[in-house]
């Protein structure tokens, strides 16, 4: 049946290719090709092209599976968040993880030489506000996009550095992730890395270039750091002890914080709401992001405001609300840090 199906598909494609590039009335009208029109719209919206007929239909099948999963998930009334189709719709979960989740991917040991140095000072007598949003204070640059490169670790570190530099100087400067991807020899560029290594690189390097002078390419390249284009310098990296109380204290009193999580399956298509999971694994951290605030919903649900690096067309304009009622959900307190100017 499978051979017959793909033989028929190939024949249809070959017959109508010159008419309208896959978009034939025969296929569109056929009930055995669900979401075909949606897939064609998806391709157009995200400028997707495929090298062969077989690849086209392979990606279509993945798109259908993802579409079915999203629709089934959103019908569950008990969920606290929603999913939607996005630019990742034609790849499997394994493909997604291998491409976009770059925290420590190149090593099974996420501990770093800096893990026991410069620990954040937690004062239990500090009264913390009920909510904080460092975007409103001018400490957060616009959402960026790591693209097809496992450089989340660099984006997480840079967002924390941008926040501390802005807090100290009153000037919010977009800093260069590519500078770190190319030049931090302790990490692996698009192959993965660690935010605190990235910050330590900037300290040792006496600065990081501005994004405008060293733009992002989403590729591993030669180091082209220019000390005349430095946008910020830092003196040390501070780590936070592994618990939600200390993370919340740092987030409230310091500014944006680099964090790492297990970005389990539903992250790929997260749309809105408070992301809640008891399936993710604190011992399987694979994605670095930046906490830029926290709050409480009208229903009393507590959440972190997380800045991601998958573009503004993912999630809530590039952000995700992340449940903080569940202690250390998805390992969010496992590896947290920030720089000091």
C-alpha cells in the first residue's frame, strides 16, 4: 500500500508540476491528503523548498503528523497552554532537538570550572515584588533568531550580558552572539556550549563586540573579534544555587538571568499560556534561554517570563510563560548565572 501510495503521488506530481508546482486541483481535492492546502500555505509563508519529490512528500507526512498532534492537544480542556503550527512544522521532534537545542550538546558533563565560584548572595530578608518584567525597564533587546544553529547557549549568555550592561550604563546595546560562537574555544559553536563559559570568555577577552559590528550568520566561522568594536565588558560570572527561591531572588534583584532547561516535546509548537509539564527531565537539560521576569496570572498561577531565541514568530512574540509552581520544572534552576559589569 505504501509503495502504491508513493507511486501514485509521484505520478500526480510529475503530471502537474509544470502547471502549478505541486498545487494541483487533483491533490487538493483528494480526501486522502489531509492538510495539503495548509502545507502549501506553510511552504509559501516560510519560503520552504525541497530538493526532490520524495523529500516533498516526506515533509508533508511530518507536517500532517505535527498538525494532528497540535489539534489533539488543543482539544484537551485541562491544558494550561496552547500549541500552534509554526516554521518547525515539517521536521520531527528528533530533528528539532538535534538542530535547535544546543545546551552542552557536545558533552555529557554540564558542570563547568566556574560552578563553585562567585555564588549569588541570597538575603532571605529581602522583600521581593509580586511581579518583575525587565523588558519594561529597558534591559532586554528585541527577540533574536538562532536559526539552524545550536547556539542557544550564546544567545542566553548575551541576553544576560545585555541586561547587566544596560542596568549599569543606562544604555541598551545589542551584543554579538556570533563573536562568541566563533571565538569561544571552550564551546562548540553551532554544536553546543554553556552560557557561563560564554560569559567567562568575554571576561578573559576584555569584551564582546556589538552585534552591528559582528553580525550573526548562524554558521561556525573564524574568530574576527575587533577590540575597537567592543560593546561591553564584564568582571565576573556569578552562579546561582540550585533552587527556585535563589533564582527568583536573583531575577528580582539583579536583572535578566541565563537559565537552561529540558525543552521537551511541546516547546517546538508552543503558542501561548503558561507552559506546564511533569514529563520534562531536570537531568536532561538541552536548551539555554533567559529569564527576564516573573508574574502571577489572574488565576493565581505563578510563572517565569522566558526569552527564547527562535524568532518573534515563535510562542508569544518570542517569549514563553513558564510555570514556577512546580519546583525546578524542566531543570530551570540547575544551571543559572549572570555577569557582573
